[in-house]
C-alpha cells in the first residue's frame, strides 16, 4: 500500500522522537519515498543526520538555511506529499494544528497540504487527558485529519497510562489499512486465472500452448494494488506477482478446474484469463513413449469447460469475466461466448492484431458487456490493459 507513496514525516519535540528513526526505516522498507521535517524542539531529541541517513533525503528543519542559502518551499513540499504523518505529535504542535498557528516549517507545510494527514500524539498522561488536548483532538479531526491514538504504557515521567506513542510497526499497519480502505476494490474478493495448462502425454511430454501468463498476472497485480483480496490461480509460468496476493499453482486443466471450484463460491469477481487446454490425451502413458514407429496417433478428449461451469453456478451478486482469443470472425465468436457462458464481460484478443497475443508485453483488447456494447482499446502495455479492464469491472460494481 505504501509503495511509491510520497510521505512527509513530521517529528516534534518529544522523547518519543527516537521511534521516528524506526518509523522512517519501516516506511522506506515498504517502498515509500520519505522526507522528514524536524521541528527545532525535535532536533533536541534526534539528529537530522540520523533521519537523513535512514530516509536517504535531506532533513528539513528551517524555512531558510543560512549556511547553505537553501530555501525550503513549504508549498512545494505540501503538494509533493501523498500523505503526511506527524509522529510524534507533541501537545504544543497539536495545539498549533488546531488553531492554525504557523511558526515553523512543519506547520506551514501542514497548512499548505492537499493530502491526508495522520497525527500520532505522544505526551504525558495528564497532558493527554487535559480538556484542552481533548478539544484540540476533536478540532483537528473535524478538519478531516486522522488520529493514530496513543497507547497505554510506561511514560517518560514514570507514570503509567495513555499518552505513549504508537509503535512504529503499528503506525505503518494503520497507514496501510487506512489507504486500502479508500481503494475502489476494497472488500472485494477476486479470483484471477493466468498462464497455460499442460496436459500430460507421458511422464516427459505434454500438450500445452504459448501463454506466458503476463496478462493474468498484470490483472492480479492491478486488482491487489486497487485494494482487492486476490487469489491467483496460475498454470506453469515463470511470472511472479509484484503485489500481495494468494497464489495457487496448478498444472493441468483438471487441476485448474478443481482450484477454481474450491475458491469461486467465496469470490465477488472472477477473471478467467488463463489459456486452458480444450483437449487432453484420453490415455496417459505411465512410461516414456519410445519413438519406435514412424507415426504416432494420439486420441484426445475434451477437458472440462471451466468458464462455462462457473457461469452455470454464479449468483446475481457475482461478476464473471472471460477472455476470447480468436483468429477469425472475432467479434461474433466473442459475443456468442459471452451469452453462452453467462458472462458479465468478455475480453476479445485477436491474433490478427499487431501487438496482441501470447508472450508479448503489449496487448490490444475489445470488451463487450452483457448488453453487447463494445469498447475498443488501442495497443498498450499489459499493465495499462489491466487498468482498462479493472475500470470496466468497476462500472459493474458501482
């Protein structure tokens, strides 16, 4: 959730500032771009050098650095950020956020920002319980800011109670959860199939196809990026997912059918992008077949039509998306597939289109919905095609 996010971390004057070093390290490890703004009082508790080393960026402390002549543009910083987290937030800074006092770089960036702001207070028990603090908390929440509540525990004063800064790991988990809840596919359970299937002839040979799985993996990654809980069922492929998801590896059409059936009932959305074999050998040799004869005949039988099987049992609340890879009369075959297999969308690939098909890093698709309305797209990277597919699915769940 935090990958490639631009995050400003504000660090205020509090003994809990030592935790900001761990927090920076965790944010960077999660893939975020981190810039730290350290208040003058905060610099009494942790050095700019520590935070600069961990964030891999200069630490901002003043509007204007006299030694270097560098001006820190608070407006530019506020616009750069995807989110701001102030941790620890002292009682003093909390009061400034609530009343609009703008006497340091951090509060100036806060007032300039257009992004979500997360405030993680840290102070002694009596300060946290004071009516003024409670009022300031209510006020900044009314502005749309999010509070990461302090914990109970041993405090620097020796007292025990609320006011202890949330642990860095908990702050990161809070940020990730908060971001995910705002994503368009949050709460949606999604199943995606990808790659080919291999149908055994004997222990060393199989019938397969040229599918690389790139399109299916791109779709699964994009859905996960958009907040979905994704289960990816993948045939034999060297592809790897870049986003968090559950992966089930299969080999044959039978394996994929069984995996899909086991997951489908619990899913809200299913995208069947795998190139499943239509036929398999009727008999599989237990030993390697020797090349003793000049001819070799192989009797084939149909595999189970997974897409049609799912279409027969899907409920009104489920969305089922299929792919149609065609070489002739493409649109008619795709529309017939959509109707026959009870799909909500069918995504047409034509091998006649340059830039489409197996193994390529690009694709060209046309999508038909239940009303047989057609949406055609230009050749794009498979990552961008995945975004187009997700946007079309979103239209069905809004």
